[in-house]
């Protein structure tokens, strides 16, 4: 399945918005279309970002999940949450004592990382993306981690982000 001609965006963004990561310079509409077409072939949802015109070169790619992604957890942000008070849990107590392995094992067993991307092409021909990642339980209620605990993935580098986007689109 390729991207239908009617659904191909053709008008680049005037500038790079805040929160986006530059993936490639001197890119092209063809590269953006290849990503969007690959995402459709892989069964991902490709949609226009709310408020954008259909011809604007910005799309959301959703539906890619990565199991066993505990290594992407931002433990520093999690530790700052735990300083304000928390429900006791053996994995959290181990994390506070400096051992993140039990928490990572719990995450790998009961959570997956949902990876959504907003991909765009700018007028300067930069291919950019904004990651929208979050941890979701594979089976709700099966994990014993406290429900109010916010699990945040760490910030990824440009190359890591680009590889994950290519994998989501079936191009890597």
C-alpha cells in the first residue's frame, strides 16, 4: 500500500516549531511520502495534525509499540517524583537505594512503550519529528506498580529517534 496521491502533503512548514528534533537536512517530499507510505504498509495510523490543512507537510504516525523498553525509562525524573512522597513498592525502594534492575524487570514484563511521532518537512528542507512516547501496561491492572506513578521515557538522541521512526515505518 502506497500513500494515495490525494493524501500526499505538498506545502512545507514555514519554520521548525519548538519541541521538534531535526532528523535530516536537505530532505525532500519524496522522503516524507516514503515514511508515510511505509507507516501505512506497517498498519500504523497516519493522520493530519489537528488544526492543520490537509496539504501541510505534517502528519502524526501512531500505533507502534515497543515491548521490553525499560532501558528508555528516565530514572532521574522518576526519582524526583519519589522525593515528594510515594506508595511503597519493592521495586521503588530498590530504585531509591540505587538499584534500577527490579524496576526495569517489572517494566519489561508488564509494560510496553507506545511510540507516536509527528513528522514534518520544513521550507528549509529539514525533516523534523516530535516524539510522543509513553509507557502503557500490556494488561491493565496486572502490574503491581502504583497507578499514580508517572513513567516517563528519557530524551532520545537524534539518531535513536530517527531509527525508531524508520522501524515504525518499516524502513529499517
